[in-house]
C-alpha cells in the first residue's frame, strides 16, 4: 500500500487536489457558492503550470456543461464542479451529457435551491438531477469526497459504462470545514485512473463522426434510451469493482452502501451525506443504553442499490429515512421513495417513516437524531407509525 | 483569396441529399463558408434548427467533417469546448503541436440573436480560435415562422401577426453584427448567400485569424419569407441592393464597407419596396393604410446606412 500524506484541510481543497491528480484535459467551470474554492484552487494550479488542462472560464453553468459536452465529445478527459442554481441551470445539458454517453466527472457542492434564496446545505439540487442519467456518488466526509472524485474517473470511462459521474459533497459542512484527510501520491492516482482512451472522438479526424443526431420521426430514440438504461445498470458492478480496487490501494472500504451496527439492529436510520456522522454518533450512544440502533448510509444513489439496501434492512422493525430534500406532492422525500421501493419485495417489511430535515442548512442537532430513534423505538413496540414526511426540527 | 477555379476543385463539405427545403439559403451559406475554410481539417457544430435537423437524421449525416449538435442555445459554448479539448490535448502531447484544425459553429438567428446570445458573447470574449456563423433568415423558421429579434420591422410572423390592432412585428431588428464587433474580436463580417465571392473571401479571412471570428449571413427562407423557392438568391441580392443587409467587415477594429455595398454609395440604393414586394410576409405593408409604417421601415434602413457609412469612414 503506497504511503499516504495526512493533511488537515477542507473538502473543496481535496476535491481540487483530486482534480489535479486525475489530470483532466479540459475544465470548463463557473463559480458558485459553496463550490467556488474548488475552481479557485484548480485555477491556481493552472496559473502555476502544475496541470496541462485547458481551463475555460465560461459565462454560465449552462455554458460550463455545454463546453464539457463539446470537449468530452472531442476526446478530452473533462471535469467540472458546480452547486445549487448552477446545477439547475445545467439541467438540460445533464441529460445531453448522459444521452451522448460522455464520461464527464462533476463535483457538486450540495446546496439548497431558491426561492427563497439560501446558500446552505441540502440535497434539493442533486435530487433534482437524479433522473438525468448520471451516476451519483455521495460523500460523508472530505476524505470520501476526495476518494469518490478519484474513483469517478475509472467508473465514468469504463467502456461498459461511458456515463457522466456526479460526486456530491455537502455544502459548507463538507466543502468548507477543516477535516483530516489522507491523500494519495500523484503517481498512485495517475496509475489508478489510467489514461483516457476516448471512443468516437471528434478530434479523431481520420474517422469522422456525428454527435447529437436527430433520432425522431420514428428513429431509434427509444432504443438509445434503453441502451442508456442498460449502461447505468452495468455501472453498479463497476462502482463496486472500482471501489474494491481503491480499497486495496487506500485501505478504506467503499461499497454501494455503508452499514454500521446493522447486524442485530431493531431500529435503523437510512441517510445520505454528512448527517451519517451525526446518526452514527447517536446510534453508538444508544447502543450503550441498550437500544439496538443502526445506520445505513447510501454512498451510490444512482444506480440505486435496491437489493443491498433491502438486505441491510432485513430483520429491522422500524426504519427512518432522512431526506435532505423535498419531493413536493410525493409521499415523501426522494430517498424515502427509493427505500420503500427497495422494501416492497422484502419478506418482512419493516415500518418505514420519513423525516425531511436540514433544508437550507437548518441545524441537524444530535437531539433531533435522538428523537428520531425514540420514535422508531416507539413504533417497534407497537405505537402506530407516523404519517410523514415529518419536518424534523422545523420551528 | 482562392480563385473560382481553385474553389471548384475543393471538396464540398456538406453533401447533397439532406432534407432542407428547395431554395433554402442555409445550405448555400454552409457550403460557401466551408469552401472558405480551405483544406485544413475542420470540425463543425450546429445549434438546433432547420439546418441541424435536416442534415443529421440518424443514421445519416450530410457533414463530411466531424460534427456535433448539442442544443439550441449553446453552439458557441459547445465548439469552444471542442477547441479547448484541442488545446488541452496538444498540451498533453496527445496531438502534435503543429497540427491545424478549424472550428466552426453554425446557428440560425433564433439560436444566435436570441437564445444563444449569451453563449456566443462568452465564447467571443474568451478568445477561442473559432468561427461562429449565423445564418439569418429573420425568424424561428424550424418551429413555424415565429418572430425573433432578427425579424424585420413590419414583417408578418406567427407570433407577430397581422390584424386590425397590429401590422406585423412592431420592433426594429437587433444589430447583432455591431454587438459582436463591440467584443473587439479580430474579425467580424456581414455577408449574403447572393454574393458568393464576397462571402467566401470573408470566410477565408475569418478562418485565417488567430482567435474568434463572426460571420452574419443573410440566408433566404422561402417558407418563412413566403417567396418563390427558385428566386432565393435573387431575393437575398435585393436585400443587399436595398441596403436592408449591407455587406461590410470589421477587421481588427477597422470598419470597411464591402464592394457590392460600397458601389451603392454612388449608384444609389433601391427602395426597400423592391426587397419587400416578392415576399408574402410583407404583403400588408404595401397595402393602403400602411404608408406610415412603410416609410418608418425605409427611414430605419436609411438611418442604419448613415450609421454604417460613418463607421466605415465613408461620410
């Protein structure tokens, strides 16, 4: 296992470092809080001549992703970063990037969407992009944000996948807090991500191709979409394979989900992102008090690990799903809907309740998490399940 | 510039057999401009629109160069990405340092004057080595002749209708060519499909400069203009002769009237009616009761002509 350097720095800083180590050919980007320091640090690498990438300081996020599409179709390794309104502005292009099967890697600093305007963390932005055909990985910590960024390259560029990958980290909580991170050396990362060998590149001038053709009027649009579905289904095994390989290199485990104290858990919380830390902390306290509490953290949201989640929750009496995003008019938040769906075929379906929490950076205090476990224990012992979603901690 | 003999030996980079209408000005513009690209390899992009849907029906393509269509408003940003890839891959040593490739983005007036203006402005400001070509037929023709900011004042369009309360489009055209010239890019020009020699030489200049260049080309749309499909080139020529569409270029900030338009200083411009008459979209303008609107249209053209002569040092 190669030597790793331990540093104390922010999530954004290590994402920028991972960008540098992955050696993209083009980085088109537009600044937005709280993503800004990723692109600032990368722009510094450009000025210092430490990267060969062409940095395209575009005039909007729509143009950022448009230029990513052009550059990736041309045959370049392309990375970018955004957040919130920026991701929303890219929405049209997110579909085009995946539909054209372009292995672009993008970091997203998870942030609330307007209105009212708010710059703090929630998952409204990324959850709004969940059906755009991107592989989506979520980080709990700065370490995971760094690791996920590196792993995204071989996942996206795998010939069996060829899909864009979004690596999501929580705005401010993970992007801006100082955390302890172990960094790989440049050579190890370089060898791990490998050299990009594009297919159907525009710059392969001897083999001219057309990208983005018209497939309507009875054309094969429907069949293209099926092949996209097959690709993202195949990506699941690739996420696992790349995770296993990076585990060997780094000594850190990477599954589609992470389970903690789930072997004999009676009550469990399903959560995404930085809040997993709070849940783990409370679950440990509760364990000391004799409560059989557990945690399931979703690392890979697209493709969604239905079977893995159902297996993790087998035997649990009551489950709380914590959503840091709304799906207005739906039965609950996006993670809740997926979790319920994952459990539909389970032999013994546990009670599942939904909490919407932390919107717009609303504080996720430990006592709130504790109250969720208390609700679960009540449900496990016969109290009727709440009809959610419950707005956890809303004044 | 290349002679007609030389041009006639160059490969046509937009193949026939596409599904554009008979008399469409867009394909004429593309062929003339790609002839001007010379013999270097080229990569083309195109905004959503007639040109794009009619030339790239899967699994076919009329483009004999690598081609990319992304969306409606981002032809400029997309090609700027392709050009950035070329630079990045050169720096990585994956493309030889002396390799030359031309990058060109096409868009109609809807995709350029309106929805794509920001993307175009950004690409021009960033200084990508690319040529952006607007084929201006004066409306959203692909979706059924809706008005754009390039639609001439008084013209009928399906979103600037003619009726008791309103006689076609109420507003003047946007002067996009001046807007792009104000970006200070090395080369900006206005051309027309009716003046192939002028247009091809402008394309040559546009491709030759190091940095961004912009070409705005008058391209007839017989469907939208409600005009005879076998007279498209003639109708565009009337646009030039009446001063509706002056031919000029801005080379390193220097404004210059091109010879077909410069000749009009002495010979005089034809009255705007000559441009309007063969086009059904202007029929109401020439009917009794609309004299005032018609004289406004003429006055606008006169004022723009004056402005242009001043900028070109002809006054």
